[in-house]
């Protein structure tokens, strides 16, 4: 597999007046084309910061990100993002269809092709019949489906998701997880999925990358060798799932002072 994303020596220091906060230090991470990588770590360790740097929305203090071989200095084409706050990311005065279509505006597409991509994306997220609704008429879970449809409509090579399901109830969350797994297979995208939910990370990904607070570099990189076909109840109750989640937990809890394991 060729690497689609290369994060090399990334560091980030926020400077506000006289205070400086070093959030990320010497992060190296390579993601192959087609991979599903979960990124976990304690709150405040810099997960969102790293995603914003990868998305070209925030400059790194040191290091370089390459996407498809090219240095990222601004939001690159071929990269989609879904953030946690779906409510704020949708336009209330536009219909679901218009919200999804907006993302395709800057592409050189015929009107028919654009319509086709929008319809396909809405179908793919199970909202084929909701195109004329307004976001505020939909439940939180459905709004997040719209945000996902918008991100996948233009068929990104890389989809970045930042704790996309932390604001929905457990059942909706399980449905959305399975939706993302299906879309990943259907579109052959590469996904980097940030979550603070370790079970979700193991359930969805092929690899869990752990970031630590105040830790230099990536703290752990754990391959997830579960079957490709996963299912909420069966997969999560398997012995291997339990072993993997314990391994990830141990890494997330580990402080820099106790270098055991
Ligand atoms: N614009 C900013 N200016 C100063 N500090 C920031 C800014 N954005 C985030 N931080 C700080 O950087 C740290 C990491 O934040 P963040 O990347 O959001 O972590 P995570 O997503 O892992 O919870 C936190 O301590 C946060 O307060
Ligand atoms: Mg965050």
C-alpha cells in the first residue's frame, strides 16, 4: 500500500500573549491509502489540533504534512472533514439537498452530475427521502448524517472525523458507526477518526493510534486484527475485542512517568 498521508515531525505551540502551550511534539504518523485509523488520547492532548493541521486549517509550528505527496499548506482538494458540532456546520436556511450540494459548488461539474452525486450521497446515508427537509426539522443523528453526506458527496480520498458522534444517544451512535464503516467500504476512502471512546476506536478501525498529553511523539500504534466484517454485539463481545480495548486503555492511562507495559 502506498502512503496517502505523511505526518512528519509535527509540533504545535499555541502562543497567546505571554503564555505559550506546547500541545504536540514530534508527531510522526503515516496513513496508507484505504486505511481506517482511529486516533485516541485524553482530552486536551491535541487531537483536534492535529486534525486541523492535517486539514490545512491551522499551521504547524514545526514539521510537515504531506497529502498525496504534496505538502499541505491550505485545505487540499480531496480531503473531507466532519466535526463534532454538526448543528453549527449546517445552514439552517438551506434544505438538506442544498447543504450537501454546497460542497460541490467549487468543482467543475455539470448540473446533472452534481445532482447525481448529491442524490447518491443522501441515499448512502439513508436520507434519500429527506432532501427537501431543513436541518432543524431533523434529529441530531439525522443532522450528522447530512454532515457526513456533505463530506462524502465529492468523494474525498481522505475523510477526517473529529469526535463526530459524541453528541448523540447510544443507539444512534451505534447506527452511525455502522454507517461510517459501510461508507468506508463503499467509497474506498481513507479515514482518520478521532474519538475519546476507546471501544468505538477498536470497533471501527484497523489501527488505533494513541496520543498522550505532554508526550513526545505518538504514544502507541496498535493494529486491530479483528475480522473485517464487524457487528455491534458479536464483535464487541468477542475475546479479541476485549484484549484490544484493554491494550488501548493501558496506553491511554499511561502517564509519561510510568514507562511500564
Ligand atoms: N487556539 C488556541 N489557543 C491556545 N490554546 C489552544 C487553542 N486551541 C487549543 N488549545 C489548547 O491546546 C490543547 C489541545 O487542544 P485540542 O487539540 O482541542 O485537544 P483534544 O482535541 O485532544 O481535546 C488544550 O490544552 C487546549 O486548551
Ligand atoms: Mg478535540
